[in-house]
């Protein structure tokens, strides 16, 4: 489609997604039904899903009611008991491995669906599909490595064992910025542990979840183990957090919603994993490799058009290297090509919705009104679709909105500092604590600053910290619980201790 940095082009916008969908190798992967009680089912009521590159409706999806959620939870309860009673860890691992293989085979189709509903570039979308699949592969292995213990007893004739058991039905609420990976990072460990899931996918991007669900069932995962209820009804999250059958909530999204869910879940004392907002500092020390730091900032800031919880929200640069870093970053950002995700020349897609464009513009306007200057970009082009220019601000200070609030857009605000202590203080001056990054070649500084940053994940000399093997999660108001890694499966298990006494009788 002939869409460039100036945006979409009239009638072509209308056919953009139709052509892309018609070219899917497997048409059955574009699904608009809910997946309830082991079947895809249509609903009388549906809601619109938008295509961010054109701002037009991509399609309609079943709009589940609270009664659908209640029925899905009940169905998932019975299915989970059977799943746990009838499968070994090796069998669950085998199902996950088959699911992984099917996703790899269908990566291009899922990438197109994902790009259409989210807006990210095709290569980023396929990259996300592979990232999503890596959690399935990881937890296929973890299923068979999740051992209990034999504990030395304080009594001579007693044996103490631990069993790891599934928590039961899990309520899964995921965001639109990673329509594939946030689903698999939660449900692969749930299945490995022997749990069932009821998913409320994001209403902006439900299609990727439904495609993954079809492949899960094709792979032999018992259908009632996975229930997918797309909905526009916000009360659905409340149902998941309060229904006594649900034993765990896993949520990725805003801190405000996370706090509300934790409060609601407290009444039935559900386990919770909450991966919430961030305000990541990205520090560039004067002893850093500046080219490496610019490369890291490009990945970390502009991946998914700045819409990641772990993206650099504040670039904090030592004064002596400020001009050099800014000049190099401007050159790289100027080379980005804004456009629709599926256009092969695009390197920066649209935001997911109009709200994202407005928030980015508000952060820029606020900073400029308080003295920041625009080093690059700064405008939202008046075109169909939800575009904002990738933007760099210089001279940003802690009194500006962007210092305290996650932009979730393509805005790189540059702060400056004199000393290491200043940089650490500025970095930690936030209620959030998800990710932090810094660049330095000084080994002692690397150890010192990595310890001092108040966040759950630190990237040193890299902007890329996300991988199946690395624990993902935050501290402070960025939430609790860890996803991926050797720890991720624990979130879906209870430890039962079994004490066998009188062993000598
Ligand atoms: C997120 O933004 O929530 C996830 C980012 C990631 O997994 O890298």
C-alpha cells in the first residue's frame, strides 16, 4: 500500500487490511469467535477491532458477557481437575512442544494478524511471535524439571517431602502491546504446572490470542483447559478477580488497574502476579561506548513505537557526552521511516490508538512549555491512522510530566547529570521500579550502579533485557511476581509439605 511518513492514502486504506488478510496462508487463523467450553462460539453482540495504520475497522469480535465468564470459569475448573489427574509433566511438556512447533510453522500468518491489530512492523511482529514461542519452548522443558524436595527432618523417624501442585483455574488479563508474548508468558507456565486458564485478551488485539488458541488446540492441549473471552466489559476483570473458583490472577497493565485487581483478589486471597507500569531510566555515563548506547536507546525506546513497559522513559546523559550522544541519536532517529506496519519499508509503526498519540503530544507540549527544546520530530501528522513522529527532547528536567509519567509513545526525553550519585538519585526518583539501563565500561561502576538502581531488571550496556530465561518483573509500584525463567512456573504452583512420621514402626 502506498503509505509513507505522510500517512495513509484515501481509498487504499480501505483495502489495506483486506488484502493482507486475503493473503494469509491459513485463513482459519483469523477468528472472531470466543473460545468457550472447548469450542469456538459466535456471539450475538460483537465489538469493533481497529487497524491502527489506517484507523479503520479491521473486524468484529465476539463480545462476551459476565455470564460467559462465569460459565468459562466453571468449565475450566472441571477441565483442570481432569488435566492434572490424567497427565504427566512429560505429557504436558510434549503438548507445549507441539504447540511451539505449530506457532513456528505459522509465524508469518500470526505476524500479519498481530501487525494488523497492533500496528507494529511486520518484522517486529514476527519477532514477537518467535519471542512468544520461546516461552512455550522454555516451559515445555520446565514442566519436567519442576522437582519437589526431600527435606532433612528434625525427627529421626520422619521424612519431610514437598509436592508441587497446580493452583487451579487462573484468570489471565493481558495488554495490547504484546498480543502474543504476554499470552504465552503467562499460559505456558500455567499449563506446564497443570493449571487451566480463562483469558480476557485485550479488546484492541484479540485476534492474535484467538489464533494462538486454535494452534494450542490443534497441538493437543485439552480444549477446555483454555477459555478465551474477548469483551469490552470492564467488569469482566472484576469477575476474574472475585470469582472464588479462580485461584490466581496474572495481569500485565497499568499500576492503577493492578492495584484495583489486587484489592479485589484479596477477598478470596488469590495468588497474584502483577506486571505493571514503568518509568525506566537509561543512563549514559561519560565512560560508555556512545555508539553502543545510541544503539541500545534506539532498540529500547523505539521498539513497538515506544509502547513497552520496559522502554526507556528517561534518557539520563552525563553532561560531558551530552552533545555527542544527542547528535548521534538524532541521526539515527531521523533515519526511521514511519508508516503502516505491513509496508516493508516501515521501521516505525503507528501507536495502537488515538489516546497514545494524544498522550505523547501532551508530554511534548508540557516539556516545551517548561523549557525543553525539540531536537527532532515533535508533531503528530494529520493523517488517518494513529501516527506520531519519533521525537527527541533536550533539556528535560524533573518538573516536567514526562519525568514522572510513562509516555508509552515514541518520545525520547534527554535529562543531564554531573555525577554518578546524581544519576542514581534521579533514576530512583520515581514510584516505579520495573526496568533500568546504564552504559559504562568501568567494571566497578557496573557492579555499584546495578546494585543501586531500584528496579526488578537492569540492562548494562544493552537495551535488550527480555528473554525466556531471564526473570521478568518489577519492584515498588511496578508490581510483584516473576515471569519467564526458572521462577515463572512457581507463580502457578502451591507447595504442599508432606510429613511422614514413625518411619521405623
Ligand atoms: C511489556 O511491555 O509489558 C513487555 C515487554 C517485554 O516482554 O519485553
